[in-house]
């Protein structure tokens, strides 16, 4: 019996695999930054420390960007590339400033501002999903 499953066209499989490979470093960078937010049990890590980890993670993502560039996802790639530049620039400016945000609301707002551009990567994943086409897949059972 054959099932219908949506799959990426073969020419997009390698770019998608490359895109998926940068999700881990991107998520680790975001998690490092959010570790500055105090919780009910933990005070939160110093923002200067988590900013450095955030930037390092984004640089790792930057190194992997070229591998997923493809004509079919060019707009999404350009948006993600610009988002990386924006987030890295904001993080660097904040880290080099003499003053860090003071207070919970200021800290959370700053972190949200740093993470907001990275939504472009979610849009890129949605673009890959939109390019899936129906195909027959043999039922292994």
C-alpha cells in the first residue's frame, strides 16, 4: 500500500538539512540569553555573561548560513541573514554599553528585543514547509 506524504523536492533536501543543522545552535543561543531572567527559585545569570553566549551561538549560525541558501527560499534566507545582523549588532551594542538594563521589566524587554528579529528563522521553516509536495511513499508495514 502506498501512502501520500508531502516531501521537499530533492533539490531542496540538502538546503533544508543545512537549515535544520543550525536550529540547535540558534536555540542554544536563545536559551542562554533567557537564562538571565530570574525565576522563582533562581536569580538568573548575569546578562553580560549570557550576551556573550548568545553572540557566540549566533556566530555559529552565521557560519552555517550559506549552506541553506537556495533560490526557492531566497527571500526567507535574506530575511534570516538580516535578522542575524540585527540581533548581533544589538547584542554587541548592549554588551559594550556601560549600563545594563535595571529591573525585571527592563531586562525582559531587552531580551525580547534581542530575540524578536530571530523570528525570521521560523518564517524560513514555514517557507520550507510550504514547498513540500505530495508524493507516494511505500508503506513499510
